[in-house]
């Protein structure tokens, strides 16, 4: 079968024939990959910045059809041969015994995306850029009928990550939420989620391509589109962004601002802007992870009671909830598809910053 392999950091994928994976054992299932989406983390990995071992088959957000199941796969989770599933790369074969695995929240006992001993498909184990892939039945969710594999794949990292950020304990009750980097892969899904969740969304970006995507998203949202306020960070003062969609006449400046800001770009400048547009008691959710530290003003934490939290890709129950929500509200990613043998062209276009999500369609 055909696979795209990172053999050397800083070089294109090597497209080569390799043997099909062995039959699934334990909780594993074998899937025929139908669509595989390219994520920024794939480029970070391929550049060598995550210090992982090579060779490795990339891709940690994909979708496929189950063709074989292991002996320990639970019968009550909708996983069977012939079923289409979405696969987030996190937590392949967690240990089942650590604190995380034994405190899984609403997920299956023994399974946690935070298990430090679990593998990550596309990073520490082979991922979705191959025709067949072994995955853990506990990391996947069945796809709703009507949701195509090419639409489902980008939801598995980008979608689930921003869904989890919007459902962070400190964000759930926020009514005014800013998304910095809103026109990118995560952001353009987050804007749709947040608007349908009933929030006022201040969608902030700083390049024409992304702002164009945001205009299309806003129009496509119908009546909930009125909850989306687009701000061009290049030309809008932070004071104006703080007050977007809010009647700020006569209000003290400490009462103006957003309840929550989700930070997607890897930049201190974006972080600093996010802190400025939060109101007192607001929360900054850091989703990006720049190589260097982010500097936080203790003054903001102490005198303004701002919280800074991080958010990782979501849990399995959140994955299932997100898929239901996407179907119910007809949310879609801006997707451009490529045939598998053009993966390296996809990567070049990704580096040109096309916006939206670039996805391999394995069925063409
Ligand atoms: Zn990702
Ligand atoms: Zn564990």
C-alpha cells in the first residue's frame, strides 16, 4: 500500500509502497483511510522541531472505514466493520493505570488523552498518510451519516481542539468571546461553533485571505451571523475591539471588554493584544504553543483578576458531542482537497498560507 513517510527532517514526504499493517490486537481497529487532513503540527514535526524519531508516517487528523477489529473492542460504542470513523491522533494505547487513565471524567475508564504513556498517531506512531492505519477504537468516534470523510478529517484536530477550548470550565459561561487568528484552520471552525453556541464572537485576524474567509463564514451562518463581529487587527484599535458589539457609552473602562479570548497564533504580540481586550475577571485560553515562553504581566493577573489557561485537544465524549453539533447546525470547514500522490504540493500550498484546511482525499 502507498504511504507518505517523513524520512529526513526538512525534506518532502517520501511516497513509497510499504506492507499493510498487521491484523488488529486488543482495542485496536484497522481502518481504510478515506481522508487525511494536514495540520500545522505536521509541518512542525517535519521540520524536526518536536524531536521525534524517524521514519514516521504523518497525519493526526483523518477519517476512514473500519475493515477489521481487535478482540477487546467494546461492542457498545458503535464501532464495527463497515462503519466510518473520525480519528484524532491523540492517545493511542494509553496505559490504563496512571492517574489520568483512572480519572477519565465522562470517558471510558482506562482511557485519557492526557495519559503520558500513550502514543500519538502521526507523531510517535504512524498516522493517516497511508492507505490503511491501525488506530485505537477508544480514540475514534463513528461519523454521522451525511458528514463526508473530507469534512470530518479537519474536525479531528482543528475542530476538536477549538471545541474543547470553547468548553473549558472558565469559557462555557462567557457570552463575549474573542478568537485571535479566527480565519485559520481552528479559528474558522471556532467562529461557527461559538456563534451557534449563542456567544457573541469577535473574530480577529490580520491578513486579507483570512478576513475573506471570515466574511464568507459570517454570511453562511444565516441569522446567527449577526453574532460574529470581524476585526482587522492591522487597522482596529484595541479599545475599539474591546467595545465591539457592546454599548460602552458611559461605562467605566474596567467593565468593557471580552469575557474570554482564545489565542491561536504563536506570537507574544497576539497574546499581549488578547490581554488588552479582556475585561476584568476575563480568561485567556492559550491553544498555540510557541517554542519560546509567553510573558504574562503579573499586574494583569493580580489587579485585573485575569486567568490564563491552556487547552489541549478534546476528550472522546467531546468528540462525539462535536460531531452531533456539526451535523445539527450544518457547520463546515473550508476545505481544499488533493489526491494522495500530490501531498507534497499540498504542503507547499499550506506554507503559502492559503487559509482553511487542506485535505488529502484518498478516494480519488
Ligand atoms: Zn493538529
Ligand atoms: Zn495512562
